[in-house]
């Protein structure tokens, strides 16, 4: 009976490890998207900032 609980604990730990790896993989995949969107945000801020200045 004890070996069944040990196997169950190991499988739970393995599931947790696989879940953590998938979360990490998704975070790595979204990192380029964050960089791209932040670059667009900086460009938009510069464009809108220069349009709001009235030099004349």
C-alpha cells in the first residue's frame, strides 16, 4: 500500500514540474511580444508628443 502513495506523490510532482515548464515556455514566447508592443508604445508617445508641441 505504501508504494502506491509514493508513486502517486511522484506523479503529482511530475505533473507540477511539467506545468511549471509549460508556464515558463509560454512566458518566454510572450517576451518578444512585450518588446514589440513597448517599442510601438514608445514610438506612439514620441509621435503624439511632437504633434502636441506648437512651435509657431
